C-alpha cells in the first residue's frame, strides 16, 4: 500500500527540491528515532546511581536495559504490520503518546520492578514508532538517491541516539538519575504535535488482520529465553529449571513458526526471509548492537563503580562515538551511492571489531589518549555503517511490506542485542561476587569484554565472506547493484 498523500514525484525524487513540509516530516521522524536510541544508552550511565538508590543487583540492573530492548524487539513485527494495516500516521501518533506517558511514569516510580515495567512499556511503544517511521519514509521517498539520502539522515539520528545517549545520560545523572527518564517527555510531546501537522494521512489496508497469537508466542518466548540466560549462573546451567526454561522457549518459538505457516494473516510472511539482503542486514545489525550494548554496559559499571569516574567524565570520554555518528550524516548516503551497502558494512564492522580488541588492554589506571581514545574512535567508525545496514534491508521491498521489513530488521537488532547482553551478564555474573578492588572487578569483567569483541569479530567475518568475495568474482557485472540488493 502506498501512502495516499505521497509527495509529488519531482519533490520526492530530487533531494534538492524537497519541500519545507517534507523536510519537517523527516526531521520529526528523526527526532523520535533519536529518542528510541537515546533511551537505550542514556540509562546506561545512570545504572550505578539507580542501583545504589534502589539497592538493585547487577543482574537486575541489566533488566533496565533488556526490559526496554525486549519490549522494543518483541512487538516490532506486529508494529510494522499494524502500520501497514491501520495506517502509518494513526499508529505513529498513538505509539508516540504512550512513549511520552511511560517516560513520565519512569521518572516518578520508586521501586525497581515498577521502573523495569515502565521501561518495558516504553519499549513496546518504540516497537510501533520505529518501523512505522521507517515505512513512512520509504513510502514517501522514491527508491534510489532520494530514499538513500532520507534513510541515511534518519538512521544516523537513530545511531546518534545510541551513541549520544552517554553524553545526555552523564549530564542528566549529574542532576539526578530520574532526569534520564524525564528528559524525553517534553521532546516526545513536541514531536507528537509536529507529527500531527506534518505526517501525511494515509489509508488503511482494504483487507488484512492481526496475528495476535503469533505476537504472544514470540514475545513470551523471547522474554523466557533472556530470563533463562540471566538466571542460569545463579541456579546452575545444568539445573532442571534452566533446562526446562530453554525447552519451554524452544517450544514457544516452534509454535510461533507453526502459527506463521498456517494463520491467514501472519505476523511475518516467512517468505520475506528468503530476501538475502534483509537476512544479511539483520545479522550485521545484531553484531553491531549486541557488541556495543554489552561493551557499554560493562564499561559504564567498571569506570564508575570501580574507578570512581563521574557520570559526566564517562560521558565525555565516550563522546567521540557520538561525534563520529553525527559527522557521518553529511556523507553516508554519498558513500552508499558510490560503493553500495556491502563494502561499507564490511569495512566499518572490521574497524569496530579492531576497536573492541584494542579495548582489551584496559587496566586499573587507563590512559585516555593512548588506550581509551583510539579504541573509542574505531568503535565509533563501526556505527558509520548503520545507515548502510538499514538501506540494504529495505531495498527491493514492496511498499505494502516496507513496515514488515523494517520490523524484521529492528527486531533482529533489539532481540539480538538483548540476548547478547543477557549472555554477557551471565558471563560476568559467574565471577567473584565479592570482588571489591578495581583489579578484581576488572578480572570479573574482562571475559565479558572478550565476549563483546568476539561478537563483533563474528559479525565482521560474516560481512566479509558475504560481500567482498562476490565483488572480486564479478567485477564486470555491476557489483554495486548486486551488493545493494
């Protein structure tokens, strides 16, 4: 289904002639995606303060991150499908209003479980705004240079939210950790008003339905899987409870696949997974987000709790990641037009993996210029490939499945990151729980840093084997088109 209010061909195709209204719509969508990313990483800086005030363990603290990304990831497919069926504008506005209310509630609650619940609800709201916003763009900008430019700007804002969240988190935590929850409220309300005026109305699909059973099975399955991984170090990997939980998660996922094959209106048309470029983009985004969230989680706890860094000092130390992402907004679409998505994804992921490897030199008295900064810069370059991943995932997808493709990609990112973070938390929780000196704490955290680096390395290897050899084998067959998909 194409938007009923799609901009004129001349305006939508030529980036130079975009109207003020079109620019306003794009920037509004970008701001909302920025908030989605901001919420994942901004709370990272506040975790030590939250844990100290509410007396929460490391395992419980990770749920403040995982609760959001699981809520985000568990209903992304339903969010994308709902946008295609009910109308993108309507779904976007309702979800954004829920996001603002949940943000306000998060800044007011006084218990750990309630705080986690508000995070989960915010994630659910983001599960509808993210794929809906992406499908609004892809149905209002023609495929090619215009869409590449729009998607590059859009996804840079998303990556900027993840990376700049550390800076905002450091600033807000200086006033009190609750401000990390309250900051998005006025921004979300302003974006809601702008979206009401700028996002064009579109018609709902003439026919279709919702796969509620499929959504329920996938959501419960993902929650059970992450909970099992996090709890396993405490109850034992070989315990009946752990094994039973893994079996239960497997049964739920098998049930989900069975439902998708038989239901009239599936949550995900399984045939879309035969789209090679979408699968490749999904694997790449799991490696990028999973490694980064795990690395950020450990670095935040170690530098603040063990070494006594202030939230602002930590934020400024990791600021280069955000600056590189912001800078990439000026050239990422041009790189895609020139080289295609494949080489960009492969190169940036290799560079990111090298950054994590360099960070393994971390000690109890780290030198910022010689140890931390070089690694942070390389990790930041990894995020420069984020727009290329999103462009690759949606290229060649019909308008009526743009929301679904966006949902698949974002689900891969959020659920993949949650699972990687859960495994990482399980790894570091298996260490000495009574470690108190910086050296002992670092010994506990080092396997987690190695695991994060390993995830990035695997992602880089997949990217290299999937793209670079094909470019070398068929240099005369327009490799850029083949790589972009």
